[in-house]
């Protein structure tokens, strides 16, 4: 009992820092996500810093608190060791692992900031190469509560073969990272411009009965329809369903409600919702996120970004215009009110009787 009380006191006395490990293939929107999440967290009152672990990312759109390119650059490796881009990225991460003290000291300088780690896009790094995983485990030993975010472009939903291969990739990354993990379909607001999906969005986000996709795969191309692939496709689908680990969150990075919904899921996965430094001075946004007021189901996402996207976009545009007009009107009323107050004061001064006393100011 005494040990439990002491542990509880230590937890409440020393706040654990939190971090997101943003992984995913090239083009999935990792840097855009880090930029958007950094801005969103700043807006809701969370002190946040972004760490760039991608040696190939020489133009970050976000303010970079710590950059691996200060330690080693892709261009240097390619020139000195005669390696291609992919080999150079793997070498750079091995170099970072060997120079762990550099990253450790940099993180200590960020205090208890919420950290976003922008990671390279080479899938080898989060499927079977060990350096990135070892770095994450060392970060965890520093006391960070980590959540791995595996981002994937939602375009993969339009082709059954892409979707199934993404499920395999996500499953392998979950097993390799061995951390609290969320898979995220990014650019969900672009789905309406592609061909209609054969199933509702929740079929894909919840990874429902994948056997329904086998006929779709056969129709996708003559190669996929070859009988010799039928057994392989069935075995892959059964493997994914046997593990039962993969599901997806959705994200439209420019939409405030979508960001709130994803951050709420991240907070639950990492424990921030139960142990973050939030309390009596919370902002409205912080309370909304913690209490789940921003929750969106797959049906809500489908309605917003697929079924009624143009209609809701127009409604939001009109609402913004009306809000801007209301603010402008309110501002004019305030200015007019200030002028009226000034006139009232002058009128009162004129009505006061003359006391006969004159005040002479001396310089």
C-alpha cells in the first residue's frame, strides 16, 4: 500500500512528457501533419516542439526545434560513401543511433514540451530495420509517453490491391514498433474527387470482412484476376484478419474538427487524456478535446467529406462570411459607442455650474 501511494505521488509530482512518432511512406503528408498539429496544439494551449529526424528534409514548413541535419546530411553521406538516397537514409539513422547523446541532449533542452518527431518515409525503417526502433525505445527510456502514428494517403481506398497491401504494411509496422499505435488515413477530404467507393467508409476504417474485396481485386486488372493469385490473396486476407490489429483514424489536416477528433484518439492511446498537465486553467478547446466533444464517427466523416462535401463546404463558407460581417458590425457599434460616450461627457461638463475656481498648471 505504501509503495502504491509513493508511486502515485511520484506520477502526480513529475509530469511525463508526451510525443508522437510520425511515420509513413513518402507522400503520406507527414511534414504537413507535423506543421498542422504544431499550429493546432499552439492554438489550444499545449507547448509543442517539432523534431526533424529526416536527413532528406531540407525545407521544413514548421519551426524546427531540433534537426538531424545539424548532425548529418543526406548529401554528405551520398558523396562520401557513394550511396543512393535510400541507402543514405538508412546510414543516417544508424549514425543517429550511434550518436544518441546528441539527440538526448537536444531533447533535454526542450523540457516537458509535447514533441512531434517527423520521421523519414523509407518503409524499411519501420518494417524491419532496427535503428529507428532502437532510437524510439531510448526516447521512451527518457520518460516520454510515445504514440506511433502511421500516416497513409486515403487514395489507397480506391484500389483493393493498394488497400490490402497497406493493411500488410500497417500490420508489419505495428509489430515492429511495438508501441501504442494509430493508423491514419490522411487527405480524407480528397476522397470525393476519386471514383465512388464500393463500400461505405466504415468498411475500410474498421477493416471489416475482407473477403468481399477478393472479387473486386479480380476485376481490378487481368493480372490480379489470374487464378494462380487467388490462393495468395485469400491467404493474405486471412492473415490480416487473424491478427485483428489494424484499424484506421481519418484526417483532413486543414479541418479543425478533424484535427480535434484525431488528437483526442492520440491522447487516449498515449495516456495524455488521463495524465496530462491540464486542469482548472484549461481553455475551451482543451476541455472539448478531453471530454470528447469533438468525436466524429466514420459515418460523420463520410457525410462530411464524401456524401455532402460540396453542400457542407458552401454552408461553412456562408457561416464564415456571416461571422465576419457580424464582427465588422460589432466593431462599428463599439466605435460609435465610444464617440457617443465622449459626446455625453462633454455635455455633462457643459451642464456643470462654474465654481469660480481656476486651476493654473505650472511647468
